[in-house]
C-alpha cells in the first residue's frame, strides 16, 4: 500500500516526469519543490548519472505552473485573465489520467516582448548608460570638443546597442526560471532533457548565448577573437541605428574619402524577419543554441538579437554562467531577477568561477598603444578641447605611463619608458602581488578620483573617439585598408576596455582583491609581454546582489560538499542552519562500482606521487607496470588521469624509453589527450571507435590480440570536466596521485591567503599567514612555505581544490543504472582506516556514494588484481541485457525475474528493479511468481 501511495503521489505532483522516477529522483524533486516554496538559498547534490537535470526540470517548472495557477483567483475579477495563455488554462494536473500522449495543447499567440530598460552596447562592459546625450557637452563651461568628432566617425553615439525598432509591444514580465550552466554543450543537453517533457513545447523557453556562438554574419565571424567579434557587432548595430555611418577609406596619398552610409549588419536590416524569428521560435519546442543559429540562417536574421528580445515574456531562460552572474551582462540582456527563480547547475566551482569573472587584466603592449593614441589625439585636437577634457585625457596618459612603469624595472626612467622592449628583460621575480592601496601609493597615483574619471570615460564617448582616430592613424602609417581590428589582440578599443576594467577594479575595497604585476622578460630570443592584473578574492558582495533580488537561488551539482566552504565564500551572512541542503545516493547497485585505494604496485614499491617523488623514474615505471597488468584484466576502455600535461608527457616518455609502452600497446591502443581543445573531439572519436570495433571483433572471433584502448588524460582538462565515459569508454578510471594545483601560481596563493583569514575575528591574532605577506610568483619554495603555515581554512581550501578535481574526473565513468566501472585511486595517501578516518582525510572528501563502497586498503597489488578480476567477471553478464534505465509511464512493471535475480549472482531486492524492463522484454515475461534466490 505504501508503494502505491507513493506512486500516486508522484503522478499527481510531478505529472511531466516522462518515466517512473527512482526513489532518489522523487526525493530530489520533493526537496527542490519545498525549497522553492521556502525561498532563499538551497543546495541540492545528486551524483552524475542519477537524472539530476530531468528532476530539476520537472520539479522547478511544475512549481512555476502551480504558483501561476494559485495566483489566478487573486487577479481582482472573476473572469479568466487575458494574460493567461491557453495552454496554462488547460495544463492543470489531471488527477484521473496523468499519463497522456504528449501533444500540442495550443499554439502560443502572445508576442514576445522586449525589456523596458535599456540594454547596453558598450553597456556589455559598462552597464546601463545615463547622463550625457549625443549633442550634450561633457562639462559645463569650456569649449567642449568642438568639431573634432567630425574628423572621426560621424556616429557620435551613446553606448547603447539597442534601438527602438528592436522593441515589441509587450506584456508585463511574469514569474520565470533562469537556468544556467558552465558551457554551451551542457545547456544543449539541458534542452534535450527539457524536450522529453511537456514543458519543452508548452512553456515559453529561450536560450541565450554569446555573440561568438550566435553570430551568423560570416564577415564578422572571420575576425575570430571573441572580444573583436563583440566590437564589430556593436559597431555594425550602432551604425544601423544611426542611419549608417560614413566609413572613411584611406587613399594612398593619405587623404580620407567618404563612402556612402553603411546600413549596418545585413542580418538586422529587416525588422520583419526578427519578428518572424520570434514567432517561429515561440511555436516550436525548446531550441538550443545550434537550433537558433540554424533558424536564423534560414531566415537571414540575427539569432543573437532575436533571442534577446524574447527574454521578458519567457517562462524559462537558459543561459551560460557569465550572462547571469555578471551584472553588466544582466543589464545588457535586460534580465530582471526580481522575485524569480535562479538555478545554477554544475555549481561545484561556483565561487572561483564567479570571482574570476571580475578579474581585470591589461598588457604592456596594450598600454603602450593606448598611451601613444592618447598622445596623438591630444596633440592633434589640443586647441579644440575644453580644459576639462584636456585634463581628463592627461590623467589617462599619467595612468598608462604609471602602469607601464610598474611592469618595467624600477630603475627605468620616464624618458625611456617606450624604448625597445627587447632590451627590457627584468631580473628578479617575474610576478609579485600587492594590495590596491600599496599599488596606488607606489605609483604615486593615489590622489586620482577614479570614480569621477570612470564616469567621464563612460559618458564622454572619449574611448571611441581616441581609438577611432588611433586606428585610422595606424592604418595610414601601415598602408592598411579598412579598420585595424586584428584577430589576435583586438583593436585600440579593446585596450581601452581593458583599461576601464582595471580602473573599475581599483575602486574596490583594499581587502577584496590583489594586484598582480608580471614583469616584462626575455625568454630566449623572444619575450613575454608583461601585464597588470587585478584578482578578485571575495564573491560575497557580487553574490548578494543576485540573492537579494531573486525569490530563490538553487545551487545544484553532482558533488557540492564541503558546503561550508561555499557558504563562507559566497553567503557568509546566512547561518549554517538556515541553508537548505539535500544530498542523495546513487541509483546504481553496490556491485556495479569498485573503488579501491591502491597503495603499492606489482613490484611492491609504495605509490607516492607527491611533488618531490612523482618524477622519479622508478615511480613512473611502477605505475607503468600496474597498467601492464590492468590492460589484461580490464575489458574495453581505461582512462588514466594525471595532474598536468607536462607530467603526462613525462610519464609517456619514460614508458616509451623503458619498453613499458610497447607492452601496453600489445593489449590496448593508446591515446593521449591533446593540449588543443580543437583536437579533442577527433581523439575521443577514434578512442571510442577503437573500443566499439574491438568489442565487435571479439564477438566475431577476431584474431587480434587487442581488447580495447587506453586514454591518458589530464585533471582539469576538457576531458575531466565535460566528457562522459559511459559503458565501454570507461570501464576503469585510474587516478594517478593527488592532483594538487602548483603553489607556484601566484593567484592561487593569494586566494589561499585570503581563505586562511576568513572566519571569526578571535582567530585573527593567531593566524600564521596574512594578506600582507609578500609572495613572488613562480617560486615553489615560497608557495610551499605559505601552505605549510596555513593551519585552517587556507589549507582546507587547497585540499578541497584537489579533491573536487578528483571527484569530477572519477565521476565521468558511471552514467546510468546499468553502467559499471572500477575506480583506482593510486597513491598511498588515499589509504585509510574507515573507522579512524578523520574529516580532513583525503578519503573523507570523496562523494558519499563512493566512500560507502571504498576498499580503503589492500595488503598488496595482487589483492587489487584479484578484486578487479572478480568484479569484471561478475559484471560482464550485464552487457547485452535488455534492461533500460527508465521507461515511459504506462509500461507494465513485470520483470524478467529469473534474469534479473541472477545478474551478478546477487540477491536482488525486487523493489530495486521494479519498472526497469523495456517493452520487448515485458512481452517475454515469464508467468513464474516472483521469489528471492
């Protein structure tokens, strides 16, 4: 009776779920639904492969539907609201027959509307514009800028990249869900899951992406560099808005002739096509980025601006991290978070991702170019500039010169600040860090009012005027036709935006971040460009802006623990007991996973991949000997993770020299993760094809001795983060050592120092490390010294970075209920006594579902080999079984009992395997009564 009641409960509460949910999925959906009722911040953890995405969709969107239905009687009249779409009136939970064929209930007829607030052009960087209009002077009094603008482009425009034609008559914004993840591929996967439910066709859904991913103007795409693509897009959009800008062409003699006005981007010339785009999207099931690009290409209209205008009317907005977490991006896109729902998936590294968005960096070459452009502009138009404008330009020149000085040697003078860069190689530390205040005092620029200067730059349009003139001069000097945007470094405008980002960073609190100065240095015959970078250390203020607006913020992921670190870094004002947290186990049975801590290799050498020992040839050869054994006992694919590309290459070289590589490749083909992201897809395809081919050959009595493939991968690389090694692609995951990040990374050390100082003030006087400690980048000993002195949260943060990377990598293997894999944690530091294990031990930071099944110690490698042999012998019976993960509602729950209860030779509980048989198997059901073996 209890089972039937629970089943009826999910059918009534979550009718859109297309399968019979597992109990952990039902628990997840109920928890999320309750958290949305309560509002505030919540964290939900569900292991990869447990249907987390589908659970989020069916719970969160059902909550939105229910909430809107509840609000209908409170509209102030007894008549149905005209604002309520037809599908909403009809999409009421059918208690009698919740399982129906998915069909179109009604075609949405409401026009999608545009936000009332302005959206940014340069606002993508600066946020909303206000104040100075096109024809207004920047300052009261003075001579203004006279006619100097006429010598540049005639589009002396504001920074907005939106015009009135982009706006449609619309409706009030309603309750909506913002779902964001880290990559476009993850968002596309979300859309695929969404379209398995009725919500995909009956809710108003829009996917947002970057210009680079949505642009269909081939001339713009040829630029290649994302920042330059943005600039070119804005330039074309603004020229369209202003009726076309007269483009100057440089004649060979240096004279400038004007061409007829440009009509802007050809993909935005016909507003009717933009409206057709919106209409087409609204009448289809949810579309991902690729679908939007295809539709825009067919219609000949821009999918980037077309999708933007759909945001206000949408029920669900699917977008990447940057678009939601960056305030400037939210304002540019017209995103209103007020009283809405925010779901952030893949939130395991949210704090670092968030603060990384607010870093600022400007290079020496950019500074030199800007300084020269400002100097040329001031010299050319000095007599036409008002005193206020001249003063601000001179201040900008003082700043660019000061920043350049910081990158050069201290003994260099202003006179040779722009001398030949090849002669400027520095001696001493390459990188150093200082506080904002120390940086300003050292350069004697602490008396500058940066807020006032930033407002001037934003309102005066000075960066467009100076960069426009500078680019034209550059083209003239080099006899280059057209503009000077390059694929590599971008234009002068890119440099100005980098400068403005840096100026904005200098207005932060002294304790919020650090300034990293990287000196210009020679490297052989070449040189490495120096730079200044601001590194944000705290995300508390940034995240509070989001939390304070939204009704609920949900952080979801496969591994979110330790949650206390996330709370302290992003929302420390929230008491621990007020944080809603839910975590569930895995759907796979215990016998489908074999995690083992491997302390020694076949010859008995203890595995120690610490920084001091991992490069030992004996250690590398011992790992190779272990792999020689694994390729014989493990079927299909083995993925080996290393701490870095350099170490992976070193190991490969030792194996090749010692002959180990030859022994491995007699059993399995070997592949290596490429450094270039563009090459990964090809390597993975060949890896998978090899495994599939050899699996088929085994069935056809092939004579080959090969039984699969090995892939050498890198923790933190593309493969460890976003690639699924389901089934044969990942029968065994080998984690070689503990992939701690290098303490030579100056930004990492600054974050560790900051983390060490977080917490109760009573500890302040006892801290061994402070933010005032100097540290020189690239110095391993200095980094290790600071790490040794960390006793509290700094040390914990460093260990968590390592184990989060481990968990992400090993989680690539188990992807569905019938999958199985062995996980070998190869290092003596993984070994522990589960009874005496402390909360700080490495093994305690593994996901709970792995901890519960971890074989935490073995007497020797022979025991590991026997465990593997037994594991794969048991689980090979699963291959080829007609058991599906989950089946559509309505399928009978009968089982092929004799087969299921014999799988793995285990005593299956009947309740664990209910509802797993597909139609073809159900047709063969035996009439034998269910019984346990």
